[in-house]
C-alpha cells in the first residue's frame, strides 16, 4: 500500500523531531486511505502526538469507564451506510484522523468489548471519547 502524502509528511516531521531532540517518540503513523496518527503512551509520546494534533480534525480517546487509558484498540471507521474507510489497531489511547465533513460510524474493540458510536465531523474539529466498561476481575 502506498503511503499518503499526509503519512509521508508526518513521518518526515517525526524524523526531524527525533534528530533535533536526540530522542524518538513512539508515535505510530498509520497507512490508510484516511490519514491517521496513533500514540500517546508515556510523556514523550503524548507530547509528540500533541505537537501533531493541528494537522488532524478528529481526535478519538480510548479509556475505561474509570478513566484509565487504553491502547491496542481495534478501530474501524465507516461511512454512515457502513462502508469501511479505514481500520487500525491503536498504539496508544489517542487516534488522530483527517476526515471530510460528514457522518461516520466508529467501531472500537478492546479485549472482546465492542463500542459503536456515531461521529459527526463538521468544518471544525471533532472529538470522541470511547469509554469501555471495566473488565471484571475474578474474585479471589
């Protein structure tokens, strides 16, 4: 699959940041028809993804209901009619995307738990926090 121009730009910018600061953040650009950037684990990674947020108009945040951040969330972005546009597995609690204005379905799966949400993207920025119910721990 060819990387989009947005993905190439994001990779180039991250390389510049790594060379100029002497450290590399673990922000994961995702190759897809929809430009995406995933990450946010640890302070350096969180700062690196925060520095890129203005290049994207959609931010998804994945947490448990108690507020704990989640990563390794399987995410599918679909049109309102259900046609899949992109899918990925997150490398942190934050997924940034660039979507055209419209209505989308977001399906997120983590540890067998599934959440489906409607996402409306307008001319500004869209934000969605996906909260998964807490996993029950077996009684000892």
